[in-house]
C-alpha cells in the first residue's frame, strides 16, 4: 500500500512492526484493509474506462453477482458475516 501513503506522516509512526522494528505508521492496518476492499472494483472500472465504457457499468456487474448469491453465503467483503447481515442487508 506504500504507493498510496508513501510511508505516511512521520508523526503517525509510533508503533512497531510485527518484527519489532520501530516506526510503523499506526494507520497501516486501515490503509491495507481499505485498499484490499477497493482493489477489485477499481481494476474493473479502470478496465471499463480503457475500453471507452462508463465506469458506472460496475453497478450492473455487482447486481448480477448479487442475484446469484444466497442470503446465508459469506459476505464478499471478507468480514466473516453472512451476506444477509453485512452488505446484503436491506
């Protein structure tokens, strides 16, 4: 995720890495979670743009995928919750 945060602001680097080295930005975990969550949709929208199509077409793709998902299937966001209790909640 370094491409997005460039190591973060020095004032936020006050925790240790899993290996015990000082200087880890405390926002790293949040950045990793966010960029992991948006990676697939951003790649899809980039591909649509490269083909001269509207990035908003991603809505139809996700809608089609959701129609085939069962309410008790695991949520696609990786939360560990059932679809009906997470992103599939009305």
